[in-house]
């Protein structure tokens, strides 16, 4: 996909969420995103009016905007049934929804113009246990991880006003060989491929924690434990 060949990608929705309790412990989360009709300011840490309950693991400069392909909804409906949360966009806590753009198409470092803002793909999503609560399925986060249908995050290079009528326009590809799908493959499938891990560890455009995964695997010859992220902390 060259920048001179890429077509603008229309938004299905632009979404933000308030904080609500995600579980019986009252854990706050902004995963319940809802579409907005007007325009919003997009800052370095995300859309004005959007919220995250755990700022250590969600939001921030490297996860300012979450994009989830609307293309995946039909696949999820065929696999897990007509769960009510899949009845509208925002089921996965996404800020941007589109059709025709997936993890196979998008690479780390891809830059997109959206309205007056400029976005850069920073990393894939690492699903967490809050998806289990959101969908009422104890293994939903693990299903998302295993499927590769994770979505991805952007960092904001230029702040600006955006609205649902804007389209994503690809303007630059900084590292086209490292698609979100390829990163997912070496993070979760071919997990100890040393050649790939060396590349990831030295991929400066990736956030430090992703490079650290690769470096630690190379050093320890073991894969990190995903249980706490995927299943949450035990009760009590």
C-alpha cells in the first residue's frame, strides 16, 4: 500500500466514553464508548471528552487513540453469537471505527491525516480482562488476542479538530514491513523467533515496553505470563 495509491478511509464513527464501573468491585473504565455527532479537539493524550479508568495501562501519549475495524464485528457475531454489546459500534472501546482497513493493512509508523490532526500508528492493542466483563465471557480477552483482531493505537503528532465526517488519509509509511498483524504474530504465535525478536528489540518507532518484551525474551528464553492481563486479579 503506497501513499499515492491509498484511498481515504471514511469513519464509521468517532467515539468517546465516560467512566463507569466495569465490575462488582466498582473498577472504573471508559471502555463503554459512544458515537459523537459533532467535532472534537484531539490532544496529545486523546480526544477531549474521552476517559480511561487506568491511566497506567490505557490512554497516554502512546495510546492516545484506539482504532478498531468495523470489519471484525460480523466475524465476532458469527463466532460468539448476537451478544448485545455487538449491536452497536464501540463494543471494543474504540475511538475510531472504519471499514476496509485492518491489521493486515496498517503498519507501525504509518501516519494518517484526520481532519486537522496527524496520527501515527504506535502499537497493536494488548487486550485485557475488561473485555471479559464487557462481553460477559470469561475468555473474551484471550479470544481477541488469539484471533489477531486486536485493533491498534495511535500517538498524536499534530493536535487538531476532528469530526466523524473526516476521512483517514495515509500520508507517510515509516516502517511498512512491520504491520500490526506481523507484530501480533511474533508476540503471540511464533513467540521465540530470535531473528524477529532482534528486529523488534531494535525497532525504535515502537514504544519501549514492546521493545522490552523482545529483549527480555531474548535474554531469558521465556515468554512473559499473560494471565493477569487477560484474566484480571483474583477476587478478595
